C-alpha cells in the first residue's frame, strides 16, 4: 500500500476500521519464548472471538484489531448498549431571552450537537430491523467500538501458568508481553485527515475546546461525550459547572476584600497600634526566652493594618454566604446531572452493567468458588483472607497518616526553634530595618514554615500515591466500583490530613496554649509555644492557606501540562528522522502518554482538595474563590489540551454521576460550616471586639478606642523566673504587656483569667452555636426547596419511556401479525392478543 495512506485509521484494504492497537517489542531476552507463546495464544483466542487482526512488523511491532459486525452486535447486547430507534420529536425547551447576550460565549451548533437526538433502546440481535441502521460500518460510534473491543481484551484467555487460568490484556501489559494497548485518535489534532470519510472530531475538539484562547467559550460536552465517552464527559461537565458557580463566590469574596481594603484606614485597632503615643508606649514582653529583648507594640504597625484586610465584619458575612453557596452548588449540580443523564441516555443505566462486573484480577486471584443465585458459581475471597488483607491495609494507612502528623509536629518544632532566632535577629540587625515593620518574626516564621510544609506535602503525596494503589490491589476488591471507592477513600483521607493539618494547626491550636510570662507552656519541655501576632492569628492562617493552595495549583499545572509535553517531545525525536507520510497513525499515538484507568481519579482528587480550601478555611481568605476560579479556567483548557494532544485516546467508559465524590463534597460542605464558625470565633478578633464594644467601651464617640490596651494584660518583670528573664533590660522597664485576659500583678487573683476572659469565651461558644444553626437551617431549607430533577426533565423522561415502549410494542405487534399470517398456530394467536393488551396498557399509562 502507498505511503500516503499511513495516516489512515483503516486496515490495508482501506475498508475495515482499526478499533484497537496492541504494541510490543521483540527483544531476545530469556523471557522471549514465553512472551511469544502468550502472544500467539492470546491473538489466536482473539481471532476465535471473531476479531480481525493485521500485523505491522518493525522495531516496534503493532497488532491492529478490527471488530466485525457480528462481534459488535453480539457484545452490544451483552453490554446493554442503547442505540437509536427513532429521531426525538419532543419539542426543545423555550429559548432563553438572555441567549442573544450569551451569543459570544456560544460555539457553533454543529460543534455543540454533533448528531441528532434519538429515542433509544437496548440493542438486541433479534430486532435489528427496529433500529436506524443506515450503514453497518458507522452505526456504532468509534467510542462504542473501542469499548466493546476493550471488554473482549480484558477477558480473553492466553493460557495456563502455575495451574491457574490466565487472561486479560492488563496482565499481559504488566508482565511485558505487550508494551501498549490503545484505541486510535481519528486524525492529527492540528490538521484534518486526508480521508473525506473521517469526522475529524479530534481536530474539532482541539480548535474549539482545547486552546486557551477559547477559555470564555462554553464546552462542547456532547462532542466530548461522543469522542471520549460519558465518564470523561461528566467530569468536564462537573468541572465547568463548578467553575461557573465559583464566579459568584469570587465576586462576593472580592467585594469583601475590597471592603477591608477601603476601611483599612478607619480601623481603630491598627490606628492605636501605629500611634507613637499609644502603641509606641506599650512595652511588650519578649518573644523568646533569655535572648529576646522587650519591644514596642508599634513595630507591628504594618502587619496589623494588613490583618484588617481579612479580619473585619465582612468576614462573618462571607463565611455565612459560603455556607449557603456550597448548598446551592451541590443542589444545582444534581439538577444539571439529571439533565445530562436524560440527554446522554443514562436514565436506565445501572452501574451493574459496567462497574459491578467482577474485575478480571478478582476472578484470576480467587480460586475458591461459591454459589450465587443470579450467576450460579462465582469466585470469592474467604473471610479469613479478607480480614488479614484489611488489617494490613488499615495498618498501612494508619502508619502513613501518623507519618503526616509526625511531619506536621516536626514543622511546628521548626517554627518554635527558628522563631527565637528570627526574633533575636530582627531586633538586633540594622539591615532589616526597612522591612522589619512588615516582616515580623511571626510572619517570617509563618512564611518559611509554610514553604517547608508545602515541600513535605508534595514528597509525602508522591510516595503515598504508589502505596495506596498497592494496598488497594492487595485487598483484591470484587468489582470496579469497589476498587475505585476504596482507593478514593484512602487517597482522600490521606490528602485531607496532608493538605489541611497545617491549616488546622494555625487556625485552632497556634497561640491558644501559650501560658503567660513566668509560666509559659513548652513543647517537649524545651521549645516555648508560639504566640499569635498582637493583631491576631488570622493573617498567619491566610499566609499558610495562600502558600499551600497557590503552590499546589502551580505545581499541579506544571505536572499536568509541562511534564507530558517534555516526555512526548523526547519520545518523538526519533520520528523526526522519518518523513511525515511514513509516520503512521498507530506510531504517532504510540509515542503519546497513557491516560490510565486512574487518570480521572487524580483530576477529581485535585479539584476536591481545592474545594476544601475554598470552603473549610474561606473565612480567613475571601480571595480563595477568586484564586480557584482563575486556576479552574486554566485547568479546563490544560486538561482538554493534554487529553487531546498529549495522551493516547482513552477507552470510552460509561458513568451517570461523579460517584463517591458527591458524598465527599456533601461531607466537606457540612464540615465547612463548623470550621468557619470556629475560625470566626477563635481565630479572628471579631468576638473580643464585639464584647468590648458592648460591655467595656467607655468612649461613646469612638466606641473601639482603648480596645488594644484592654486586650493586653500586665506582667511585672520582677516576677520573671531565670529561665525566661531576658539577659538585657537597658531601659529598666518595670512592666511588660502580653496578649491575654488576666488579672494584673497587684490583684488578689494575680495572673488568673479575668471575668472578661470568661465573658468572651461564652460569647464565642454562643456565636458558634447560633451561626451553625442558622446556616444549617438555611442549607436544609434551600436543599428541600430545590428538586433534584427539573420538572421538564421528569416529563421528558416519562414521555420518552412511553414513546419507546409504544415503538417496541408496535414492532412486536407487526412481527406477530406476519407470523400469524404465515403459521396460524394457536400459540401465535395468544401472543398476538397479549401484545395487543400490552399496547393498550401502555397507552393508558
């Protein structure tokens, strides 16, 4: 055949389509003969199953696979694939009056809806006349064809080894018999194919979806679903919907941030701290033992001003708003998902059809059999073996979670150890004077510790990903759904602890167990616990959140885009020696990266962790949704670009929802209400300010004046024990101040908590209870008000079911009439009457 046909997706005859490709390297090592025998047996069994094979022998050998019409219709029935029976005549919904305004965001109709909408029914070999079969070669779409072939490949035997029957392409890939197995892209992404019959869907996806300059356009979800399958389609639908909903949260968060920015000069607390007559005269107790000196409060002027950006009354409003926003997002997504289920023929899709099938690995490793009332005899794993495997798995997960906690404690020890060094350095170094106001010891410690923490997070993630897959494989889950759910829970638990533990420490533990001068608390009886900045700990939580969240997003995009591009560039350099017309379609795709079975899992995990950042700690950082929005606009295009240009075409798979991730998102939504209530109450200074405003303020014209003095307790320097007492006191200070509510040294309850401390604590607890109840009541009311399935979708589902049943019954009716005319038997007459009765019942329904 001529070189110009090398980019074709057909066999040499130009007629039979290549549905799948297997690749291997014929290396003459000690395993060579065994691999050759496996390949021969496997390929013989594939041909026995009805598949047609064609071989290309080069340095890398390729086996091209074509599924014949008989194979396709046999397995379409096995897999319960729905196919068209009649074009959908249900009128579309009324046009939105805003459509003309949204026209710049729209894609061409041919891209958005690449094929007509049909009424569908599960395929049956006996009813082929019923379906709209215009051309057998194009009736099943390429994604359906590769799904059928993949089903055969995963179950095809290749011999017996060590007394066990061996089967499945996955095992052959793992033992090196084949190096790759993949369906083909339909053309090159940057230009259309020469073949006039090629639909060029990859090219269309690249031009209309996978380029960053199209970031403002809607996604062609129907085309994504047609080319990649429903499972990938539903991920991009969810990611797009999440990004749209983030726009509202980002706008409100930006308004709250701007409110803090514009009211910064009116903040009485920072005014008093910066005032030389107030903050300049307040002498603070040393930040560390022995080596640190006394310092004046106005040295933290700039950091107190910046803390107002995030610690203001808008923080409370935004925390409540986000609690309601999360509910709206989850409820509206359920509605969007229900509409997609209808449009993509997934209404009657049962997970049993695909996800609940026994995994080939389970069937291979389980030698014991037991009776099943449905499938008769099936393999099973004895309870003792399950118990041992779960014990090993649980212990491993517990060990790694403990490792995270240990690493977090190590970072805390680092904070405590360097805090004293930073405090001493910044007080005694003249070169740091220009930035010493902004870069306080607390902030310097927080920034360096956050960066260190981020590096540790990335290292632990890299290691644990491999451990999680290994222990899930070791458990031998029974079904694909079980496998995914177990791996999801392991990975999410680990990532939850890994990413959020440092934020939980800063939000709820730092500065809460400090003690007071003369009776400080120590970690391991050596390092003095950290204190919060005089302006509060919220600015440090914001710093931690920004570094970890932004760092994760930047690193994630580097991993997703740059790494595959470099790998492909390195792999393709050998192809540069070949003319383009000799570089075949299967060779081009072979040089791309593999989008594995867990490819989507990592995409969901990345987005759910981000969802946690913008919900669990959003009270401390109103700009988090804006960061997430900008990242997601980029994420959609990066994911689409890498899938279309850098990866082999994934095997199409069905899914009618985002699966277990929905429950994880629901759990995080509930937890976020609790965490934000605690952040506002215990991490921000809002409640102490309100208590002062209503109970202790003495100036009617400026109610908040005097708050800073009121929030600092007095300590007599002569009461310092030798362990804490500074070496130097050049100005002979008598007293110093510290952040707490305790009685002064001349009071009979010297250094015990004052009544104001207990009033503030009671107010904090009351606030948490009230805020949680208010937000939960609103959340549940909103969830109750919004139905999960839109009314028009419910009506369309019922109408389509009725029309489909009617078409099927009419078909059976006509068939029976033909048989009655031909045979005239009594049984046929009875069937005729029964079918007529079913049609009448269908009409009545």
